[in-house]
C-alpha cells in the first residue's frame, strides 16, 4: 500500500548535499535543537536516571504488550469508544475507509501522524473521493507542494519563506508575501475553514495509557486538539507499541518526548482523549475510533535483537544530532521515518533488502543514542542489520547482498590470520602505491573499489617499515 | 611507580602500517612512566572493519586470533578508542551465544585499556612532563567519547603539556565522517562531514589537531592535505612524547 524509495538513498543524499537551502536549514535545525535537548537532559529535576527509568517503563510495556493492549481496548470501550486491531497497512486503511463510509464523510482534517504516513492513508482516502487536509503547518505546506517530509517533526524545513509565499499565493490565492506571520495567518485562515467543515478528524497517538484507556496527542499549534474536537467523528491511529501501563509512566515519557522533539519541557498542547463526547454533552465528537496497527511490529516484537526498537516514541531527537542526517536530510531515507530511527525501523518494517543502504549508510558515531530520550541503542541495531545483510537471514527473509564485499573480507581474513602473509601483502602494497598519483607524500588517487576515498581527500601511504618490524629491530638491538 | 608494571601493546592496524611513529611515541611515554613494555609482533587487526560491515564470521575469526595472542597479557594498552571498544564491547556481541568464549572475551576486555585511559585512570597520572610549543585543538573521537566515555582523560593530559595552547574547535565531538567502509561506500556523505570537521579545525586557528584515534585523524589528514592546509594531525601520544610536528 505504502511504498518506500530507500533504494535511492545515495542518489538523493548526493542531491541533498548539493542543495544549499537544505544544508542551511539542516544546520540551523541541528544547532538549535540538539544542544537544547541536551541542556534539558542535564537539568532534569529527577536527574539523568529518569531516562533509564523511562526506558524501563517502555521496555516493560513492550514485554507485556498483549496485556496492556487488551486493558486499553477494554477501557476505551468503557469510555464509549470503538477499538479496531489491524494486522496490516491495508486492513488499517480499510477500517478507516469503512468508518468514513458509515458516517458519509466527505472532508477530513488530520493531525500529524507518522503511522498514517507509514500505511499510506492519505492516498487511499483521496482515491475514495475524500478531501484530506493536513493541519500541522509544516505538513500543510508539503501537502500543498506535493513533497516529501524532510524531518519527522519539522517536515517542511527545506522550504524557504519565499517558496512558501509563492506556494500559498498559487494554491490558496492569497496575495504574495514572504512575511512569516502573514503567511501563518493565511494558513490559519485556510485551515480554520477546513476544521469547521470537516466530517472526520484523524490523528495519531503519541502514547496511550492502558489503565485509564485514553490516548494522548502532543502539538505546538493546537491543530491536533481541533482535529479531535471539531469534527463529528474522531479516528485515532496508533502503532501497537505506543502504550504504557499507567499515567505516571506516561507523564514521564511525554515530558522526555517533548525534550527530544522540540527542546521543550512539555509540548504546547497535550491532549488526553478518552472517547467520544458523553451523552447530553454538546462538545466533542459523537464517535471515537482507535485503530491499533501491527503492520510488521509483531515480527519486531518476536525478535529479541530488535525488540528494543519498539520502545521508540518517534520524537526525532536522533535526527537533530545525527551527522549523516544533518547532511542528507529526511527525503533520502525514502520512507515516513527518516534519520537514525528510519535507518533501523524502515528495514524492519519494509524489508531489509529494500532498505539495504539505510543499514550501512551511517558512521556508527553513537550521537543518536546519546540524544535519544530513552537511550535506545540504535547503533547496536544497525550493526545487527548489517550482519543480516552480509550473511543473510532466513527469519527476516534477507538475501545476502553482493558477493564481492564478502569475498574481499574473507580474503582479508586469510591475510590477517598470519603475520607473515600480512607482511607480504603490506610489502606488495608498499611497492604498488608508488605508482599511484601523489601529492606532498600523500596518495591522491586510489584505484577501484577504494576510489571513493580520494574524490576529495588524500590518503597517507603505507610506511616503509611497520611498527612491528621497527619493534623487532629495536628488541633485536637490545640483545 | 614502585614496581615496573608490564604493559602489552595492542597496536591499531592503521598505526602499525601507516603511522608507526605513533606507537613508538606511545612506547616512549609508557617507558617514561617507568613501565615495562612488550609487544606481540604476530598481531594484525582486531576485526573491527569486518564487524562494522556486518561480516561477523570474519570478525569472529579475527577476534579468536586476538584472544590467542593477548590472553596471556596482564595489561593491554592500545592507541585507539575504537579498537578498545571493539575488544571490550563488541567481542561480547560476537560471542554472545558461546558462554565459554564469552567469559574469555569479557576477561580480556577488562584488561584492555585505551592509552589515555590507562595513564589517567589506572596509573593516576595527569601530567607526564611533556612540552610542546604550538597551538593544538582536540578532536573527540566518537567511539572513545560516546562508547567508552573517555573524554576527561585526554583533555587532562593535554591541559598539562607545558608551553602548549589548547583551543577548542566548534563541534569537537562531532563525527569526522570516517566510519570505516562507510567512507568509501558513501564517500560523498563522508566527505561532506570531514569537510565540516576540517573547516572547524582551520577556523580554530590551531597548528595541530590532536586525537586518540588514527582512524579519524587519517580521515582528517586526508582532507587537510588535499586542501593543502598547513595544519598537522598528531596522535596524543606524539604530543605527550614531546615529538615535534616538523
């Protein structure tokens, strides 16, 4: 249903690096949010331990997912809501389409939701003749421009105000301006109209609470709250892992999520939604549906190596520090999930071979783990994915990638196994490197397949004598 | 130092084959601190390049060789945070399903130290009496800083070098873009990252960029050299041994 373009990773990455507007947007985003988040972690009233504790809450929830989901479903239904479990993206979309049909829905307003992007919901609704309006300002902009998001939380950072001005005047018919407050007001005017006429509001769910049976949404524009209260039907989608046991745990995690997402103590609008409006109550939707989506998550749950990934709350903190994301932006990752989280979750949800470059296209610097409010060990899982790609894996249906690298490493292993053989190869290398183009005693051009190194940098040549030789000579001289 | 402790050198392959003077400086510093240094000369590589590329079988074979060579050593010291991280942390991943091997690699990991960590945390020395006339900036390597949590130690040693001016570059702890085979497979991304790093180094006004890992410094040197910058890369051992960069 939804498709990914992760095979284009390298190509889009190269284009993104060459795009000065994007580069400056990414630089500004990372220099603002990365340090802001770290600063909040350093000043947690509970101390640094809170992040470990919160990881424990998430982990406990994931380990007891069946029980918690059942409790959530029971409690939501007690509150008058309806709960649907969807095994696949198609099922999730169909459930939503049926609800729309039952209520004769013509117009939908949406709060920002990653899982609806994952399952390709907008496209399906539009195919069914339903008008869909994203109401998060960034999402609204990229929907108008028909573009892909650059960031999980800040999807339109690649657009300049001039581009947005032009876009609004074309699509909204407003007079051209590049003044951000005026542009925001234009968007607000257009969106208010959408809110007031929508028959259905669709949102995600940041984190559900099993014991009380409510979901939470967090935003800074108030748009999600309006999407859940103004239309007569509210449909919330949640990935089946987005749950904790109780309010106390939920509160800690929502705070940490806000720190990771936007460098805030807590998001501007946090809504606790527990079902439709009560009888004889004039405000709120008449119907509330919660669609709990599996779509590959059970498989992640079943694998101890990757189960930790289900602790992720999609705050995007890892994007705000990742050096690779900071250069290539979100579109290169080819799915709704970008940055380090995307590099792990996209292969797991959409197939490891389909997203092979995502598994290998990082430096393993560990900045993501340091920035993660829940200290999720993304580098560990990237390494595990690489192992599956290099050696194949039946359980995940992974075909080993190209043989040549494997053969190279196997040959290398034979060489490093014996020092004498290793020394022989080093000697040959030492002689051969002399025919390579040089600059100030450095190698200027390497042959295929190492040529990538020397596009823009040189390489130190092999020394005439290895340290081991020098050491042997030194020790020999002592006797 | 009351008695002459024995340390065994675990020399990163890049140092052994491209930067042998770094290991020599390390020997000078360690011997200067009154230690007896030995070096098993049949060592080659700890297997990290294969491991990071996902070739765990190959990495496991390299790890087995490493264990055979170093198992008898009392204290193992290496000039690379990245290699120490491999031995201390990732060897345990490689043998997680083999309890006997796991116990062996755990034991060896506990005796393996990064050079500055060994001097500061084990020996309790922060001033080795070095002197260096120049302006130096420090690059905090990722595996060293984030995986081994070693940052205070090299900075303390640098701060105590006489006559040296230490300047902080922008984003000193940001990745240089090396990442092993990543640098070749995704060279465009890698180059964009090392370009930022090199620009920050140059902007700091330093004559030397120092670090604790020649992997990163090799990458940085590659771009400094291509840009024909006069800034030199130096392993911290060279500074502590009082080597000149001329």
